[in-house]
C-alpha cells in the first residue's frame, strides 16, 4: 500500500491520513481504505497518506509512563517512534474501523493509546463496517478521540452490508463503494473545514 506527502506545486496542502484499523490476514479494512485513498488522491485541496497498522507492528502498550506525560522516557520501539512521527506529520485522520464484539479492534486501540500530543486538537472521522455498519465501534471511538483532545466530526461513512457481502459472494466491493462516493466526498469536505480551522488555531 502506497503513501504520498503533502508537498506539491510548492504549496503545503493539509495532510489527511487514512488509518487501516485492522491487521489480521484476510482483513476487509484495506478495501475501503485503499478505495478512499485512491479517491482522495484525485483532490487538489489535500494531500493523502495511507497509514497501515501492519507497517507499524507495535508491542502492546506496557510503558511505565503515560504518553500524555511530556516528561516520559523515549520509546524504545522503532515502530512506535515511526507511528508517533506519522501522526505528528498529519493534520487530520480518517480511521477505517472494524467492529469486534461491539467495539473497536485491539490493534487500533493500542495504536491510539501510544500517542498523545501528536493527536491533540486535530479532527478525526470514521469509516465503519459490519452487521450494523460499524456503528457501535465508531461511537466508542468518538469518545476515545475526545479524551485524546481531538475533534471527532459529525459525518461518518457507515458502509452498508452490501459492500462486505459483495466480497463474500465473489463480486467487486469497489462497485458498491463507488455508490458511496458522494457521501465520502461530503465527509472529506467537512473534515477539511475542521482541518483548516484547527491548523489555523494551532498555529496561533
Ligand atoms: C473477533 C471478532 C469479533 C467480531 N464481532 C463483530 C461485531 O461485534 N459486530 C459486527 O458487526 N461484526 C463483528 N465481527 C465480524 C466483522 O465485522 C468482520 O469479520 C470484518 O471483516 C472484520 O473486519 P476486518 O476484516 O477488517 O478485520 C467480528 C469479527 C471478529 C474477528
């Protein structure tokens, strides 16, 4: 899975990171994440990068100090340091989240917990899927985002079951995703509004 940076035509575009929220073999998450990544690559008002948790194999959080503590010891894990830097280099986030037992995935929560200051005062949006389109996981993730001093935006993209069913039945889930293109664009438009507002406020 590929990434891009935010330096284009000499202009700094807001950097939107799409986070792939599961890592298991055969995962579904990479399908909507890759679809959204390719769709956002066509926009000139942002720079998009894909953050795949498989590329950041972090140990389960077992640190003596909270990442919220500015005096914490440096992390030893290269993956954690790269992950923290990637979050710090992004202005806003779209998390593509599965629903496991009516919650989010453990690997996603671990990735959220490892970072603090780099999340602060940035907007975040969610794409959910599952039996009830990931609604329960996404609502819980909104609460976590608030504790990370983020701004979870109102729009979310809750994928109809038909998207997952298409893959299970040998069809192409991208055909189903393309029907959600307008809703995805509206979500990104709203995320960009918050991104520009919060980038300006953080710069003051
Ligand atoms: C441990 C586990 C728990 C699950 N619990 C739920 C659930 O509570 N609600 C739901 O809609 N789907 C649930 N599912 C089914 C998932 O929606 C489905 O497996 C989906 O593909 C998971 O996302 P992923 O493939 O990106 O990991 C569960 C799957 C697993 C592996």
